């Protein structure tokens, strides 16, 4: 069975779970190999945005990633198999101190679809500017009035002089598959083992 897992925090938490469940003894976080074989599983650490297209095409059997990416793609062919219990994050609208919600005209984000909906829920019709990294610097460079990004503890925001204006829905790690695989015995066995 082929598993695509979101690189970074989710990947580390996943391998920690495998160690806790005595499925593996250790994991080399510095490995540059793209595939990890564990028993009947082929695990591929991937960029989050690549998981759903690979799942849609049948290249992988399940994906483990944040609900933010699932919401951004909004694919009718993908189903949530179960939640993977990890620390939770939230989407946040953040800006420089003393900036009011009513004065925000531009927002930088790497989640344009989600940002549009979140801003709409606040009654704002802002220009959305796409950034793929270092989003927190956008207000300082006058690229955008505010940002919408995923925040866990908020340390990066504070380090860059930003404050929370609005905290939105929480993001959870999900284990997903194609609809046709929902009752796949191998997938159910895998979920039970790591549960």
C-alpha cells in the first residue's frame, strides 16, 4: 500500500506514532530518500499540494495531510477515512499593531480559495495576493495590509511584529483516500494499527 504523507510537522508526528506503536524503532529525519518501506507500506513524504492529485490519479492509496489543503482542493472524489490525532492549528488573519479590520484592503496568503471564503465571512472584499513562503514579511514590505496563514503557537507572527486579528476554524490532520477505497481492507488494517 502506498501512503503519501505531508512533509514536515505531520511527517514527524506520523513517525513518532509509528515508534510509539512499535511498528518502527527509529526514523532518520535527515534522510533524503523519497520512499520509506515499512512492512507492507511504502511511505512517500510529499509536498501537501501534491498529495490530492496523486491520490486522484491512483498513484497512492491514502494521503495524510492537513484539512487546509483538503478544503483548498475541495475534490468530490476524496473522502476522509479518519482524523489523525495531532496538535491542532488554525487559520488566522494577522496584521501589524494598531491596524483595524476595516482598513485592510490587501491580504497575502498561500491559500487563496480559503482566504476568499474567510474574508467573505467577515464581510471583507480584499485583494488576495499569493505568496508561497515567508508570508509574515508581507505587511512589513508593504506588499499586503495583512496575512492569512496557518498558525499553531503564533511565535513566527510575534517575531515578525504581527498580531492576531481573527482566528478562524481549526485545522486537523486527516487520513484520506478515494471514495472507491473507503472500505478497502488494507486501509482499515493500517488505520487500526496506527490508531
